[in-house]
C-alpha cells in the first residue's frame, strides 16, 4: 500500500507562504517508531506510546532512533527527545482549505 501525507511546500505567491500537496511515503525505516508500532501489530490504529521505558540494546543505547515528521525522517535518540509519541496511521487534507 502506498501511503502519503499532506506536506507543506514554500510558495511566496500565496498569502500563507506555502502550498499543500501529497507527498508519497516509503516504508518505515528500521529503528523508527513507525516500524516498531507495525512490528508490534499496532500500525493500523491511533496509539499513545510511553517512551520513558523504550527498548535498549545491551550497552543501554536506545533501539528507537528515528521518527517520521510529515514526509521526512528525523534521526534522534527517541527516548531523549520525547516522553511519549501519539501516532496516527492516516492523515488527510481538508480540501476546503485553499492553499
């Protein structure tokens, strides 16, 4: 299944300063929150995940080190950056918004 999200693109010709267009998403990357949710059977629902006790390797390094923000992937030690993550499997654009 191809997934997409509405993404903002700079556009100085518009009052808002940006336009919206669908951005195609690739599969979740290993080590990402999204991949972990899918592996746990939770990828199709809205979830709130407590990251304070997220899994770590034998040396204590976090196993989660990526998170998708709209159409980009941020690389960061997830438990150091977030206490929790609210994940939604589907994002749609409100077509009544005109930019």
